C-alpha cells in the first residue's frame, strides 16, 4: 500500500489525476489516512482541478445545449474564498459546488445570460424570451450541478468524516 500511496501522491502533485471521478476515487482511498502526507496533495489537487477550469469543462460536458456559466462558477469561488466556514472542508470543488446551490447562483446567472442581446443576435430580447431561455439554462445547469454533487455520499467536511 505504501508504494501505491506514494504513486498516487505523485500523480496528484503532477496533476495526472484531473477528473472529478478520478479525484473522488483517490479521495476515498485516502479517507482512512489522516495525515498531511495525503491531505495536502489531495487539497492541492482539488484546488488545481477547479482553478485550471477542469471543473468548468466537466460542467460544460454535462450542459451541451446551454454551456454552464463561467461567471456563475467564478462567483461561487469568490464566495468560498470569502467564507470563514470554508475551512470546514479540504475539498475546494465540493465547497464551490455547494456554494452555487446554497446561494442559488444558477437562476441569477441564467437570467443574466438570457438577457444579453448577444444571445439574441444583437437584438434586445422580450421578457418572454428571457424567461424561456433562463428557465432552460436553469434546468440544464441544475441537472449538471446535481450530477456533480452525487459524487459525494456525504459532505467531505472535517465534522462529517
């Protein structure tokens, strides 16, 4: 196990493990170790996953009709960084995804996107058009968020483990 653990730590540090499924698999393997030897590389890998746009890419893979809003994700990251409770988890990805949910950022950003004239060929959209597009974006983005959050059976918090 020691050799395998060293190999996994190296893979985390070099970002060869860079999808939510792979990171969760390693996180589950490391769950019974409570040492900086595994905690620091795991924390760092989650930060890299989110900040290198891998999270956004995976969300957009799930939202082909209405690509997930990078502004929504950026706002959630901003809220996490400013939240003193963020220390409750080592998992930056989970914190960002739950912040989107807690702050109900999806409807806000879906509406902002739907109201942009660029979405309508440069024309000002009607209230009905804005509502229809915002509702479609909201539905698809919420589905993607739910799928991503299903990777955790329970919150990866310092009190939840």
